[in-house]
């Protein structure tokens, strides 16, 4: 909820994480079942009536990057769909992100 509030307040695009299996559900459901942000939140109603605020999937984000004439960052192997491989893409993003170190 905090990320959503920050994205709205700053007029930024919210990129939803890829679909992922939840370990606790594996024993109760089909092992191929994956869950997304939209399974828990009503994304269309969150987006409704908020001009300048956009919600896209991780796949849409990478498709835009690949279509850009001057992409800032390209995903490994130009892959756009990271469903079921969230940890891998998050590690890639973490290792390719600028991090500010604050002095105490």
C-alpha cells in the first residue's frame, strides 16, 4: 500500500511484480498456480480517476524498454516475461540500480 501511495503522490508509473508461486499454497493447489498483485488488489479501481498515474505489468515495462530507441536498461536475454522467475529479475535490477549510501 505504501508503494501505491508513493506512486500516486509522485505521479509515477507503478510496475507490478511478475506472477509468482506462493510456497504455502503449493501443497494445496496445482504446482503451476501463480499469483499476481491483481489477485489481491482491485487494480482497475485503484487506477480509476487518477490522472497522470499509470499501472503496468513487469512484462509491459520490459516491452517498452526493448521498443525504446535508447533503453536505459535491457533485461537479461531481452526476456520480457519473468513470471515464476521474480527472484532472478529482482537480483538483476538490484545489481544494476544506483544505490545511495547515507551517512549516519
